[in-house]
C-alpha cells in the first residue's frame, strides 16, 4: 500500500470539489480524506495501490465545472492502516454552511451563463417567428372560407357514413356465412 498527500489549488472551495473527490476516491476504493484549508486550497490524503492513486490524481486534476484546478502538489506520505474508508473532514459549521451555499451559487451562476447564451440565440429567432405569425394571420381568413365549405359537405359525409356502415354489416354477414359453410 502506498500513500500520497496532495495540495490542490485553484477554484476548489465552495464549488463541490470535496464531494467530487470523495465520490472519485470511493469509486476507486481508495481510503483517506479530503479537507479545506484556510488558504483556500484543499488537502487530500489518499492511500491504496499504485493504479488507484494514479487514477485518483488524474480525476483530481480534471473536476467538473465550476471547479477549476490550477495546481496539484503531490508528496509521498506514510500509510495509515487505521484509515479504512475515504471521508470528508469537515470544518466549523459556519464554514460548512458557507461552503454549501457557495457551491450552490457557483453551480447556479454557471448554468445562468449558459442559459444567457441560449436566450440570445432565441432572441434571433423571435423576429423570424413574428414573420410566421403574420403569415398565419393571412391564412386565417382562408381557413374560415374552408370551414364554411366543409360545413356544406357535412350532410354529404353523413350519407357516406351510413353507406359505409351498411357495407360493413353486409361484409360481416358474408364473412360469418363463409365461416359457417
């Protein structure tokens, strides 16, 4: 078993980074912990076999937005056999509440920027839709004319419906007769 201690700098606090590291480490079956430091960096202590630690370091270097890692300093550490699982070492309750609200705000602002881009794209289509609305207004009068025309055929369609029902009755009777013979 090998152990590493990492110091991660960048946008790694108040963005859900510790949770991301926790999930990655547990998925890889590493043991250790992750914690925030007062200088806005994050410390990770991880232990496991060479391949697990390598994959964890790769994951740490490329977190999902809005987190952004600028540097990862890795040093060898002494393994601690008593540590069996990976966990988040939490700070004071006030700091943790701030962390949670900050993470939500960061994610919200990330999505807000993305939606702002789409809003501009939809504004481009707004003028195009106005043109279609005018075009459909022109057809409204034409459709009113067709509605009047279809009302004139309504009686004729009723006659056809009765004729088809009669045809269906005759077909059913003929089918039954063929099956009985």
